[in-house]
């Protein structure tokens, strides 16, 4: 993956994470993913799960104002992936999260 495409993909993923987290309660979801450690794990997990077609769709959606259907399809697939990854990361890091969220 080229550096430009990688930056575009990470930017799209971070924006989607923010948009999706707005639908979740502040505690524990938004609080958990405001921690840099968990946010990095979430982004890394999403990147490892993103199919090549979705990466290409992210690139196309950001550069083509004409492709509305493709943008919506890419957006929905990415949101679904982010939601699943949020649950995965929370489950995988439950003990760590319990220790660290109790400090807030």
C-alpha cells in the first residue's frame, strides 16, 4: 500500500471511528477509545481487517464526487467493520480497561 493511500485510509478510518463513537455512550466507549493505547489497537485491528476492495473504495470515494452509491456502500461497510472492531477490542482488553477506566 502506498504511503498516500495508507494516510488516506487511516484518515478515513479515524473519521469513521469518531462518527461511530458519537452513537455510543461516553462511558465506557468514548472514554476507552480516547486513550491512545486503545485507539491505536482499534485502528490497527481495523486496518488488519479492511479488505483491499474497501481500501480502493475509500480512495475512490474521496477523489470522485460523482460516485455517490460507491461512497455510501464504502461508508456502511467501514462503519460495520468499526462497530465490530470496537466490541472486539473492548472484549480483548477488558481487564486492562477496567483498571485504567477506574482512574477517570
